[in-house]
C-alpha cells in the first residue's frame, strides 16, 4: 500500500482536483438539460451523480460497488435504452476498443452522453492518461477518438476542462 501511495500520489491529487471541476460541470449539465435518469459506466465506489436524479443505474467491473457488475464493452445494453444521460468518466482508457465502447452508447441512444478522459494533454496527437502501472489501454488520441465517432456517424463536441477532455455526444 505504501508503494501504491507513493507511485500514485500525483494521480490521486489530480483526481481530487479533477472531480471538483467535473462535478460542477456535470451538476450544471443535469440542471440545464432537465435530466432525470442517468446510466453511469465505470461509476466506481461512490457515484456522485446518484443523489441528483430520480433514476440512476451504475455499471462497473468492480464488485465492491452496488452496480451491475459487467464489462460494458461485452454486455447486452438493450435493456438500458431510454436514459436521459449516459456518463462515463475516466473509463474508456481502460477498455480495449474505443469503437466498441461508442457502439454500445449508440445502441443505447441516450438523449445525451458525457464521456471524459483523465489527464489529457493539449496535444491533438497524444491522449495522455494516468501514468500508473496496470493500465493496458491508455493509448487513445483525440484525433483517433474523433475519427471513430465520425465513422460511426455520432455527433459530438470535445473540449478541455482542467485535466480532462470532455466529450459530449448528442442523441439521435
Ligand atoms: C479510473 S476509474 C473511474 C471511476 C469514476 N468514474 C471516477 O471518475 O472517479 C475507472 C472505473 O471503470 C471501471 N471499468 C473499467 N473498465 C470497465 C468496463 N469494461 N466495464 C465496466 N466498468 C469498467 C473500473 O472498475 C473503475 O471503477
């Protein structure tokens, strides 16, 4: 545990700061768009959005949460359609194939989707995420993400918020 703390201290500090900015943004987004139902993938241990909406469903591989414990990229999402907001913060970089991740969102057709990437740089060609060990799929670039969304015909907006890239995907 001591080693983990030393190695990941920087990431942890950035995560706390990131959450302040992201939390404020997502809270405002929920108010501005009259969102009453949220499906959150990779919700982690303490889903912050849960208390803000009438209907909340979490999905996470981690069995210590009270979420649906499935790999989002492999699960049948057909029962998870019709939500106002799909949310996934700092999750896509843990998945092997971004296209599959976005196809799942498309199949669910939420009114809005917010997907964020942790620790991105300003450089278009580099999506620099957490530097910790054990994460295999941290190689997505902004350009690659844009290309994938365009090839899937998904309308989006991408901007930087503190340490995150925030991707807003509009439903059909
Ligand atoms: C970096 S944490 C982010 C947690 C939280 N969203 C946040 O912003 O603090 C990534 C989370 O995604 C989950 N996760 C990773 N790959 C997943 C997958 N394929 N399906 C579902 N959950 C996944 C992990 O278990 C973990 O809880």
